[in-house]
C-alpha cells in the first residue's frame, strides 16, 4: 500500500501510571507481569479497585508556577521529570525556537478534582467558590497544555484534545497534521488524567465498575478499573532523530455516533479507524506484529473490539489489553498505551492480558494471556471513547 502519512519520530517519551514511574519501571512491570491496581481507599469510592499513581501528592511544582497547582498538573510534572523528557523538550526549544514547538495534549477531566475540593471548602451557606480557586490554571480543559507550555518555556501552537478516552491518541494525530501543515517543527504530545469523584461516581452510576481488578477479555469480565496516568512524547521529523527511534507510522480516526456511552455492537467505527491507520501507514494487516486493544474489561467493549479485530486481521495478529496493569486512564489511556507500544517494540514483547488463564471462548481473535517474546516491529494501538469516538495509531520502526 502507498502511504499517505508523513512518519514522525518519538525523539523522547515517558510514561507514568499505576504500574510505575518512568519507562524503566513500566518496562519491568510488563516483563514481570506486575500490575499496579490496588484496593480503593475511602476517597475512591464507589470503586473497589483503582489504578492510583504513587507519590503524586508530594510533587511540588517549580517556583513561579504555583497557580497551576492541582493533582492533574502534579502528575504532569512527575512525568516531565522522567526519562530526561524535560531536557529533550528544552533541546527542541533551543533547536527550533520556542514558537515552533507545539503542545497538544489530551485529557477528559483535567483538574476537576480541584473544583470538587474547592466546592467542599465553601463556608456554610456560601454559593460562590473560594476566591483563591483558579479555574483557568487548574480545572479548565486548557489548564494542562497551559501548564506544560509554561513549564517548558514554549510559545508554539497549543491545543487540548478532549474526545473522552481517545483524547491521548488523538493528540498524536493532530500533531501530525500540524507538522505536515508547517505550523511547527516539533510537538510535545500525550495525555494526563487523574482520579476524581466525577469519574468514579459516573462510571459507578453506569454500573461499569469492576468488583475486583479489571480483567479484559476474560469470559467473566465485569467492568473497568479506573486509573490515572501521564504519557508524553516529543514528535519530530525522522531526519531530526537518531536511526532506530520508534516512529508514529500512521493514525486513523472515526466517529460512529452510535450511542453516548455504548460502542457500536458490530465495531463499525473501530474497523474504520483501524483501516484508516493502516492506510495512512501504507501497511497491510499482516504487517502488524501486535495490537494493543482498548480492552476496557466491559462486556460490550471487549466483545465489540474482538469482532472488529477479527474483521480486519482475522486471528493472525496477537492482541491484548494492558489495562490490567494501568487501569483505564481515560483521556490519558491512548497516550500511555502509545508509550507501551514503543516499549514493546524495544523489548520484543507481546504482554498478555493480566489475571486471566484464557480468553473468552466466544472471541475469535488471537488474545495473548501470557507474555510472548517475539520480534515486534509495528504495533497498532486502539482507543475508543464515549460518543462514538475511535482512534488507532501505528507505532513502529520505519
């Protein structure tokens, strides 16, 4: 197939989730099959298990950025400090100029937990939120890229993507469009989402919360475990990165508009997004070595995705969900899973689903339930979200 996409190199990337802080910890957790899901505390009810990131509350933002202080930006800061990412962004700023580095980030709830806390702090009988509450720097959906731009000293185009659980993946797609249009020469992309009561109570009201750790693709799967995560990548043109650097080879998106909170049962939007990503990368289905499923652990999502995968790939390509390690990080899930895809390529690893001995016998795709050591050159990473939003990325070696 002829590619219609200009590949971009992941010149630097970092990942922070319940499974670990930084790519080394993430890599070790995948290899050792050590998930990060833990029993929920009182602050996380009605969930029984969550994927909470350790150490976020102890993070202090740099001097001069105190107005941005909220859990979501603290998690972003924790990720920026890992894997030399902030330094790589500074080098990009020096090379291209602060106005030529874009910041495109996904989030579904941003710092809504800060608003929840501000609401609880109101004096009895007072309707207005406390005067020291800074909506624009914390809760506002643009608060995340606003903070990251200030933190990294960047002045290029900035954009928030909030398309539910595809947000972090769509950031990669939008960045590729901006670079191809000449609006920037590099882009900081990814996603950050943190636990908050709106999310936990919302999924609880939909009866979608798992009673134990989420078990994607299991016949007895019973729902999601909500997690939190931050994933960042620095995208540049391939000629500006060392040979062998993982690349974004293609991306595809669709919107099936089937239902506000349920996927199309036949996976029509998922099929469209996957085929668009393959076409953009100029690849046939058989040239993909591993598929990182959206795999939320709900009965409807996993069944739909199996149908969609089988329609495009048959049973020829191994697939699995890594949400058994991280939980469902919502708007950050597509970003963290893109970084996991890059790690799988570096490690030659297909990480089998956690916590299950066998996949649902009704499934027709090749679901890995144990780790497989194989050559992985190209990974398709799926993200699907409320409202019928679908996005697939192809990460690989050029």
